[in-house]
């Protein structure tokens, strides 16, 4: 069984084509496949399959390393997009991919870069039932009260602003992330981002993802933080569109560019590159077959 390992800002996925997959991707098999030391060691699996749905190049399913399925991943989506282009699934610069979050529409902008139309962010969703129309609220976790902005960008984001970059860097995310991610306000759990303003058009963010933990980067997490920043009056002016704000999000793995329109329509721009091509051994495939 063949696969490719790709990474975007240190967020690494194994890409598998469904036609090469000899078994169903159950949660237990995903965990074994992604495991450190005993498996491929990845932040998740991107499963690409052909689709008969008119207008779509492929269907993309995204699996977290804990075996759960994610609606969307900004970094994972860019890896899948660049893979599809480089492996000959599509020749066009602009095309559509089907995901659990709906259609995403990328535009290839360079050999390793693309802009992804992420659709319109929402401030209310089923993942924060009973939340106010503006998505702003607060919660208490481990004795600390946090003000947050709920953003849905195909998946739920809980974005928390802190007062300074120093305060952001001092946060112990592994210690505090789980309690917020699994808070009772979020019946499906939530991704969490903490961010600090560096300038009107620039923020620094750290991300704690559902099913993953703290990550070097997250495209949807960066998007949630950027939308929250713009909702507070931040963002630079897009020279081509005065109704759109631009935000550079600085993450541990690098930088992403987020464009947020007045109606909260979002475009995300960044890079993704292949790391290696691999073939699973017969013994490991047998082990995965035997895993329920």
C-alpha cells in the first residue's frame, strides 16, 4: 500500500488514495497508522477518492490521529490540493473538492502555494448551541475564566485573545487545552486558539486541536483567530478590496495569510510540500487488517 507524507507549516499528514487502500479506515486503524514509533507518525490521514458528483475533482476525508474524523483542516486541505495537482488529478488552477464541511475551492498560486476559498465563517453553529448571535462568550476551565469568540469555519473554533505575546508564550497549552476543548458549552468538542496582536494586520497564535493537542500550526485555527481579530476591529486593508481585511497569522510552524470580507467570507493562503513517498510493509498491513 502506497502513501505520501506531506507537511504544511509542520502540520504533517499521510495522503492515501482510496483505490490503494486494502481495508476500511476504522478509528483503531487510523490510530495505529498514525502512531509514533510503531506507525507512520503523522498528524492524521488525508483520504482522497474519486467522485461522480459533477464539478468536483475529488472527495477529501480528514482523519485525526486519535481516529476521529475532522470536518476540515486548512493545512491538510492545502496538502491535498497540491497533491492532486502534482499527481495529475487536475490541470486547472482553480477547481473544487468535496469535504465533510462542504465545497472548498482552491486556486493554485505557485509551485508550492495555493489560496483556498474557505467559504463564509459563522459566529453561531450547532457546535455552540445557545450561543449569542455574535459568538462572544466566556467559560471557566481549571479555575480560570476565559473570554472567547466562537467561529465556525467548517469546524468549531474557540478563539481567545490574550494581552501580549509574552503572555501567549507563557501559556501551558497541554495543561489547559483539554478542559476548554471538551467544555460543556461545546457538545462536539472544539478547537482552541490563543492569539496576541502584534500589529493591526498581524497576530501571533498558538493552537490546540481536537484529537491532536497543541500543534505547530492549523489553517482553520489561524482562520478562527484572524476572524476574531477582525471582529475586534483589527486587520489590514486589502488594496484590491476595501471591504476585505487581511491578517498575517504567525504560528510556530510559519505564517499564513487570511483574508476576511465584511460578510466573513474567508480566503486562506499558504504553502504545502511533500516529504516522502512510502509503502507499508506486508507485516504492517497484516497488523492493520487484524486491528478492529
